[in-house]
């Protein structure tokens, strides 16, 4: 399983920097995305995470409170997290 850690500030620049690593990881099986350090997250990173969940073998996301709150506010909670994680 490939593991990718998200930075504390997940803005558009962070999403652009993470995209190549995520694409490479998605082609090699299951992917775990560690978002436990996320303090701020923008729409670009949320879109990238949705794409990761829908692509290849999908991705498991470990969320910080800020990431979970942003997902809830945007209506993406069910899209980003497994039912048991909600």
C-alpha cells in the first residue's frame, strides 16, 4: 500500500505539487492518504481527493478535524470517507 501525507495547508499550490505523486501512487494499488495534519484545505485539494477516491483501486483517507469539517460543509463527506469512518 502506498502512503501519501498531506501538508497542513492544502491550497491550490499543494494540490498541484501533490498531483504527480498521487497519479503515480494510484497506478500501483491501494493508496492511503494521511490528512491528519491538515489545518486548512481548499476546493482544489478536495477535488483531487475525490478524484483519488474514484480512481484505480481508490484511496483511504485519514482525516483531521479541519478536513472532515470542510468535507461536511461542501457535502463531500460520503464521497471522501468510508461509511465506518463517518
